[in-house]
């Protein structure tokens, strides 16, 4: 079986983790700040807060920005459920903005139309979460301009996009957002097994997220309400969680980070080869905006169903039967039963729903060989005919 994504673990990664196992600290030691520093430098952000998943990072990002009951969070329907669930965790209402049919990212024109309506109705969002699907950055300049006009905050869900650039600048540098979130799940670009990070240039937001990831507890006298009772003293000054990353995970992350650019470059080689070899087939290959360098977490094709006699489901099944573990990113979130119970229905976001009837994620990961890629292409050719 050729998987759709797969981590690479080198001897250096193993040695790094074993080194932590043999050290004094399995968690809350020196590796977490070292990993945070490595990411902050590589992505051009002032502050980085490591946590145990991107889901946790999204949650504390929303809380740090003050999202609460009665507020609204908007995101794209074509994402993993976590990009939307973070709003619900905070007691906010979640709503969606349809996608751009070319990039499959949240469409800035659709966002503007919805904001104009929401302004009239008094239902503007407090936070918008653009998701850089497949690693391709959203039109952040346009979304940022709208945030200035309508007064919302921006949390970039960059779970697919570490190592990429937008307008020649690093994803994560926060030029057009308040907070950027990365995921280090094994299928993502670099991994810590489970793990995530929130980046920001705002010291106050970083401080809040630092508190929230660890019970709302501080040992910093500057954050306490009165002088410490003694050297043992700490204070709980907010209601936080245990969202900490361990030193084992951070050591793996530090080691993986040394190969970030190599990984993204390899993904680009594979994508270029797919682009060339798939061009004659009745499918739409990914469109890449010229002003960005994608992290290329995923390679998504869309079937041109009017040109083939097989259904989407049949092509998908055929590929799986031929040992190609294709996937579908994503089932539009508003069509999930949990969201349907809140009143969303099929037909609400037509571009997202059309995408869902045509999209297939082909295998792509840094250790994939050209022979494996040729197998995928041959299987796809067979499945389409
Ligand atoms: C993977 C992913 C997440 C969640 O990441 P975890 O680290 O597994 O919590 C959130 N958003 C998107 C777009 C993702 O792909």
C-alpha cells in the first residue's frame, strides 16, 4: 500500500529522542524552548508557543484573542474540523465562507460580501480563520485589508504550510495575521508525533497563550497579584489547560526542523513531476498562485466528471484496490452531522460541495520514490478509463 502521506524518522531523530529519555527532563525541560526558538527563527515570528496539538493551539489562540460566548468565528468549510471546533470550544458561534474555485481556499470576495451583510445585521465575526489548504497560502493581503475595515482578528491555520512563503515572506511571520498555527501530526510536513505551535509578534498574546497551555499558572512575579509567599510559590491567574508539549516531542521537532527545507523542496519535485505526467488526463491539477511558495502538504486533483465514464467513488475505490491509499481532504465541515444539528445544510456552500464531489488527494511525501509515483499515475490512468 502506498500511503497518501508518511513521516520520515532518521537515526538523528531517534538519537535526539533517546537523548531526552536519558536526561533529567522528559517534559518542561530545555527542548521545548529550543524548538520554539527554532520555529520562530525559521518562520520570522517574535514569539512561539509549543503545545500538544494544532487543535490546542487554535483553542488557546482564540481564547487569547478574547473569543467567548456571543462572539462569532468564521472559517472555510474545506478544512479539518479543528479549524471550526476551536470557536465552539470558546462558546462562540461558527459560520463558514465558501471557497475560491481555483485555490480551494477561503474566497476573499465571498468573505467581503458576507461581511457587508453581517455589518448590516450586527453579526460581524470576532475572528476569521483562513486555512492554507494543501500549503497554498490564502490571499492574506485581501483578508487583512477586510480585517482592518470590519475589525476582526485573524488566526492563520497554517497546519499544511510550514516552510512556505507568501509574497516572498515566510508563512508564520504574522504580517497579515495576529496568530499563526502549525501542526506536527505525522502526516504533516514535519512531525513531533502529536504537537502544534502558535506564533505571534504580540508579546501580550504570547504571554496569554503561555499561561493557557499550562493551567493558567505562573511563576513570574510580574504576573502575580501580590508578592510571592516564598520560593515555592505560584499563582493561578487564568483558567488554562494542560496543553503542554513534552521534551521528547520537542527534541524530535528540533531534529526534524533541520530538514524542513529539504522536505518542502522534495514535495515540489514530486508535484512538478505529477503536474507534467498527469497533464494529459481528464483531471484538474492543482493551480499554484505565482506569488507564493506552497508547503505542499497535499497534492489534490479534481476529476473532470463530464469527461470520464466513472464516478468519483468508483475512481477512489479503484485506486484503493490497486494499493494506492488516496484520501479526500476534506468533507465540508458544515455537512458533518454535528454541524447540521446547528442548522447548516447541504447547498449552503456550493463551491465547497462541488469540490468535495471531485477531489482526491494523491500520495505525496518526502521519501516517496519516482517508482512509487509512477505506480500511482498508472493506477490513476487505469481508474479513469
Ligand atoms: C491537522 C490539522 C489540524 C489539527 O492538527 P492536530 O495537530 O492534529 O490537532 C487543524 N487544521 C488543519 C487544517 C489540519 O490539517
